[in-house]
């Protein structure tokens, strides 16, 4: 990674923190002023963040944009809900139980342990 790339990533982190602090979004021209950079550099930073899927820009008055943070969710591996061939019973459970004494969950955990041993 080059020095200019390092600087871009560092500025992008600062920009993202600033964007996150404005839940309704921030005008791009205000953002570059708060970052202490010029509009061209700010555009490069925002392009980087947009490509990463971390922000979205919406057209605003004239030639500028409102910049908003895009909340991303980590993908969950569905196999985490499996013990061998058995699905975690809590996924579809409608019972109101005490987790430490739930027989279905206990059986599932035993299945998980035995699957790991095989």
C-alpha cells in the first residue's frame, strides 16, 4: 500500500465517523470543510466509501450531495444453527423457557458435541 492510499484510508475513516455522527446525513460541502480538506479530495474519499458500500450519496441542491451512512449487517453463516443434521431448536421455538433448563436446547448441544467428535 502506498502512502497516498494509507492517507486516503485514514481520511475515509475520519469521514465515516463524521458521517455517522449525522444520522440525517451531511451535505458534502460541509463534510469537506469539517474534514479540513478540499472538495476534490473529499470526492475521492466518498467514492472510496461508496465503493465499499459504507455510504450513499443523494442529489441535493445544485451540484452537491447529502451523504448518509449505510448500516451494513454481517452475513451469518446458517451452518452456525446446525448441530450435525439438527437445526438449533430456538430458531422456531414458541415456548417460553428458562434457557439453562431447556431440554430441547440441551439435546441440541449434545448433538453438536457428538457431531464434533465424529
